[in-house]
C-alpha cells in the first residue's frame, strides 16, 4: 500500500507537501475527531503526536520564540489533550494501514513537577498494549522529580528526548525566557539519569543552529553531550509561521553556518561511534529534519 507524507505539526519539523492523505488519516475516532487531529505522519514511517497541545510557558513573555505548539490548536487542526485510548487506536491503525515503524510522543510543559511526563507514561502504556513492540520516543522537559525518567522507561519508551535547544545562557534567556528558568544543571542531571536508565545513544537533545550562539562553542558543547552519551540533534532554526521569531522577521541560518556546525558535530559523533540511525525511535532515528545523517552522524 502506498504511503504519502502528511504536514507535520512538530515544532522543529520541516514542512512537506501533504499530497493525498495516508490511509490512517482517513478514519475518524469514535469521538468524531479525525485521526490526523490525534497524530500525524512524519517522514516516511514515523507517527508523531503532541499529547498535550498547550504549554504553561506560552504567554508571549515566556514563550520560546521558535515555538508553535498552540497555533495548530487555535486553527482547529488538533485537540488540546489526547487520551491514551485515542493514541492507542490511531497507533494501531497507523501500523496496520501505513506500516509505521516508530512513534514520537512530545508534550507541552504542564504545571506539575513531572512537567508532562505523567501523561506520557499513560500514553506509552496504552499504545504498547495496542501495538506491542512499537519503538516509542518520549520528549519532555527535565522532570522536577527524576524518578519520572525511570517511570517512562518502565512504561516501555525506547528512547527519550530532553531538548535544551541551546547551551548558551544568554541565548536561552533571549529565545526561551520561560524555559530558561529551568537551569542547565537540571538538564545535565536529567541527561545523566536518562543515560543511566535508557542507555548510551538512547537519549537526545535538540540543538538549534541560528539562534546567535557562537558556532565553535556550539560544536564544543555538542562534544560534551556526546561524551555524556547524549546525541546532539543539530537542526537549523526555522522561522515558522505563527512564531514570535517569524513575526519579528528573524531569518533562518545561512547554509555556510549550518554546514560548518553540522560537519563539526558529525565528526565528533563519528569519532565516538554514535549514529542517529542507531537510535531505536525519535527525531535522530528519523533524521528528516537535520542533515546530520547525510554528514555521517
């Protein structure tokens, strides 16, 4: 059965021509939500969903300048919170009808100390009950209580993304005024615990090129992540419609800068024997939003 790509709703996903909708997007859930309002196809064989489509940091003063998490909700293209049962039903259909090979679950940050991990635990369990063996990546901020990382693994998640976007404190404050209130030390602690629980090269973080960070410092920071067993998923900043950055006219990075950073990070990944393709699930395993894999990382 032929498969076609669907428009992505992930914050850092490249937009592609939606074409004819895949089979999984045609049915409607029994609560009358179209399946594409619950999860969408990314790349060739990835099902992705934002479990909670709202974020406690989305007020303009706190919002990440590159984020569009609530814009698709405002446009009516999704629902605010996906239930475990909805996700399980859509995942089963996606595997059966469209040959999905992995699933990515991200979430907006919630008010509790788990910062969204609690909903991910329930969702992973439900999906794996419906589709045993499906590799699932979860993505969230560092939970205030690191035991949630073990809970995510015990629920069946194969990999985890804890996304910092930048390692430069000034850049973080400028681009992520709300998220930057979580100290880098909490990210480091969460990465180390995640590597202990999930394993080396089963933990990843986004690093965005084009936010103003010194490129050599970005490459060096990526090297430190690699030494910790964390895969630095280098992606160009994209001024997507609906973001504060696009409103302010901030452009995407130039090709020369992106090439320089990508090749520098890829060299460090090769030296460490780490590859995004070796991750079982997630953005690094897919690789569609980055040129790291084509550069040998």
